[in-house]
C-alpha cells in the first residue's frame, strides 16, 4: 500500500501469517484474484503511460453509508480504504482513480468489504474469539510499525477518534476474519507435491513454451485523434530518440536512455520486458522483433498510439518447460485456484441467508 502505516485490518492479515509459520494462508490471493503461472505482457504496456485518463477530482470519504450487511453499516471510509488497497497507485495521483477502471474497482472493493463483514459475523456465530494475550501482542506489533508515538497518535485520532477501545475492536475483528478464512479456505487449499506433479504430467501442452525474444523498448506517445502538428511533433521526437538509441552500445546504455526519454510504463525497468512471445506483442512490433538478431536495434515502429524502438537482447526457441522449472509457480497457482474456488463458495453460502442492502 501507499505511504503511511497500514490499517489494523491489513496489518493483522500479515501478522496472522507470521504467527502461523508453516501453515499455508492465501489472503492476498483472495483480495486480488489469481495470477497466472506465466505472466502475460499486455500489449498496452508498449504504449505510453500518459494515455491513462484519471478522474478530475479525488474521492473523499465522508462517513456516508454505502451498504448494510445484516444491519451492520459499512461506510465510504471502508470502501475508499479498500479501493486504495486494490489500486494503491491512486495515492500517487492525489486520490484519483483511472476513469475507465473506477467503477470496476469500486464494485470489487464493495464486494470485498461486504464479504469481510459476512465472515466476521459468521466467526461470531461460531463463537470464535481472541485471547487477551493474543490481542495484546497484536496491538503491540501494530504500534511498533509506526515511526514514532506521535505518528501512532495521529493515526489513532484519524481512524479511531482517539479511542484505544475502537482500535482493539478493529484488530479483534481482523483476527477473527483471518482465523475463519484460514480454517475454511487456507487449510483446505493445500496442494501436495504429488498433486502438482500429476497436473504437470497430464497437461504437457500447457508447458510448451513458444518462441520468444528478450527485448527493451523506448516508446514515444501519440495522442488519440492527433492533429497533423501533433503527429509531426511525435515523429520528430521519435526520430531523435532513434538517433540517440543508435549511439548506445549495450543493454545498460539503452536502458539508461529508456529511463530518460521513454514514455511507456517499462521505462522504470530500463525498458526491459524480458522474454515475450509473438502473441504478447502488437503485430507490428512482433514482426520486427522476430526478424532481428540479438543486440540489434530496430527502426521506428508505428503502433496504434506510439512510435516504438526495440532492442533485442536474446532469443529462445520453442521448448518444453521442465517440471523443476515450473513446480513452485505451478503449486502456487493450483493453490490459488483452490483458494478462489473455496472463497467463492463461502461467499455464496454466506450471502444466501444474509440481508445485504447497497445504498
């Protein structure tokens, strides 16, 4: 998450994991969904970061109710906190969210805080509680994350109205949620090494890695529906970038230039996309990349809304990925799949008998 100490709820999610070393728990996956075993590079990442349009003003929480879950009121404070957890980069934009994503982020955040409240209520119905010693340890650990007592007091005033009783209630609630999810989801989602190996052996096509290239990029953005002047300006900047890139002699020099002048998201990584396949690239870029040799720099490539320069650093032929290479990531993926299945089932079960009003 962004700057400042984390909320008690998030901190306790981390704390419970630390307390239960050796036991599997996948709360983070519950919140953010399932990551594929082999990450895909979205073609849009080859386009300028400036293309993202953010809402004109920051979201501000006022305490307004947004939902009732069996009578328990959830406010826009809860909602905004969860939205920022889902999309922490909004903090870097003054609390503004991308216009195209805001509705989905809000919907996901609302579903999450409703689910957490249902889980908390279910934990109460089952008689789950938190011992005094465990609470004291959790409160101390939470306070220790602050840089000073003044920072903790500022947080306590803002989030809990200077009430330690309210803070203890938040921490207790978080631990109870974690405990129920651990018993009903985390522990049931454990996948054995034998199950991972069986999956690998039964799905050989899944682990055939296609031909790929390792590349870096420099991109110069072109506005939507550009004027002739904007087109000319972008082309001139791109040609200047190409001239500079031709003077670079290696990976490091090209990467430093990318950090300096590129307008795509990958500039902070020296323009390095590592290995990507044809399907993971815009067609124009793929055509050029797969015809180049390692250490070559491309001509200017026009994509939908940018001029792009590629540097190819290596190539890999199509090959079968070995079990040793994928077993760790595959195990995480299979466990994440189980977590999501169990979480969805629990969510549906709890909602079935609940009264939920979205306001």
